[in-house]
């Protein structure tokens, strides 16, 4: 971030007299609404900080750390008194006056675009640190940033910068700032996340390939059962010490049957063969279920990969494949559905029939249920916590429902209704009468 660019941004911000709201939109991104116009975003990522404007920034979660609480308390609905850039430093300072029923409080939001130590620091009128995006210890930097301590001013220095030329108005420039970074960052992020998903798909394929042949197991089961039946039908012709026996089967064919070594009598040999047949059939069924489960996981990851391919911004990309998955151990049920977060709302998507059944059971009456109209699809649940669902969240959930259910491109109708209106029967089948419908296009 250039000092001269900050000066231009400051001149632009000086027209505003009020901060309507302020919050974190991402781990290192602040979203500031002034009294009119589009929100201003401040990306405070280390070594790549900048200011930008974007119409539809998708926020995955709501932040409620001490920094966020004080940020909202001190700046939401506050009068913007001063906007200034510090001479000799890439520091933008906003001073606001927040009035409550008790008293008026002046607070400074200091945005430092200083490379490795880039930060957002909230100060009181005396320069005491109230909170900061990053707390910095004296062992890390010559200037510590600690709550309750005065913030030492950075000494001014000579800034060697290339001349800054702005094309168009400042709003166009700030919108372009996002687009310039988007192309490179989005491509890199997609490559990394697709590689991560592809590695998981490769592991699943490897697991599928080492599974025993289901059809062969059924054949072996039938042979063992047939041999057991023949032995049982010819008990009087078999001696207890025989290792094998030649028998004419029911079609008149000669057949040699190896007898189990552990069998002490012909009757025991028949029983062992029947048990072997049953075990082989159970094993074949188990292999079928394992393969079906692995194939469902593989299909889900393949569709997730398609969604990642189609992402048009990093925010959506990080919703599908978060930067850091929570380390909490998943319970058995959650293995059958996937969870996404948008604007703090929890959206759950069934991966298979068992996942759909689980979601129907776990959903609360006020949660929103979604399903493609009149065709098989994943069930989707939006956890509402009895709040009204914003339209972007509803559309995102419907998009998930379509993209993780069908492969063919086109327009699809998605029905949605509170869970209390949905009556399950025969597993994941449902009946519902009260609903609304969205049209979603899969490209």
C-alpha cells in the first residue's frame, strides 16, 4: 500500500460524516459502511495489505472476539470526526465519536499498512490500546501492541515509492484494486484446493481398487454352498478321514470336492462349507457397502471440485474449502453430511440417503429444508436459530442442493420450507404441501 494512495483514499473518506457499521468480513479483512454508498474493505494481510470496494463479499462466519466487540461498540453508528494519514508512515487514522445514553466516547481506529507488522489498532482518546487485530510482544518488535498500554508512535521515515497514478475516480480505482489481485490469487488458491481435493479422491480410488471383487465373492459363496449341499446329500458315501470326495452332482456331472481339514465327520464338513458360504456372502455384502460408501464420497469430492472450478472469488472458494478445518472430531452422523457456513449461518448438505435421513432427524422445526422439485436430490438444511434467512444465504443453499445433486447443466426448481412442514416416510422420502420455490441455473 503506497503512502500516496492512502492520501487519495483519505481525501475520498473525508466526505463522509458517519460510520454506520464496521465488522470483520474475513480473518484479516475489515468491512466499513459509511452513511452511503458501497462498503469499504480493508485487507490487513501481512505484506499484501490494501483497500478495496466490492459489492458482494461473501462472509463465511461472524466474528465475536474482544477486538470485534469493541470495534462494533466504539464505531458502529458513530460520528466520523477526523480521517488522516500520518506523515512519513503508511498509517490511516479514523477518529470517531460514539454517543450512548451514558456518555460520548472518542475512539481512534489506526490502520497500519506496514508490511510484516500490518495491524488494526483501537485506541482511546489518550492513545491507550483498547484492542488490536494482532497483539505484538516486545520480543517480536521494538514496539509492542498490548491492551491497556500506550501505543508508541512510529518515527517518520523517508518513503521511497514509485509515483502513484490513479485511473478514473477513487471508487473505480478501489474496485479495480480487488480485481487486480483476484486473478492471481484466485488461480493460485484454486490450484491448491483442487490439488488437496484430488489427493483425497486418489486415496479413495486406491481404497476402492484394493477391495475384494464382490462378484467373485458371491461366486465362491455359491460354490461353497453347492459343495455343502452335495456333501450333505452323500453323507453315507463319505469316510471321516477323506481329504476330498468325488461326487455326481444333481445334473449328473462328476465333481471333486475338497473337504475341510478341520472336519472330523462328513456332517461337520457340510456344516463348515455352509458357514464358509454364509461368511463369503456377508463379506460380499460388506464389500458392496464399503464400495458404495467410497463411491459416494468420491462423487461428492468430484462435485466439490467442480464447484471450486466455478468459483469467481476467493471468499466463495474459502466457503467450499475453508483455510483451516476445525480440529474437532466429527461424530458418526456428520460423516454422512457436509457443513458450510455463510454469514454465520450453518448450512448442512446430505451426502447420501443416510445423510438425508440424519438431517431430517436433527433439524429443528424452524430450520429451512431445501430439495430439488420432483426429482431425487440431496437434502439441505439451513440452521436458522429462529432468525430470518437473508436471500443470499437461501440462494447459496439452493445452489449447493443443485450442484451436489445433478451433473447435467440447466435450470432446476428448488423447493424450500420450514422443517416443521416436511413429513418424512420410507427413509429419506418426504411429503410437503406448504413451500416456496427458487430457480437455480447450473452452468
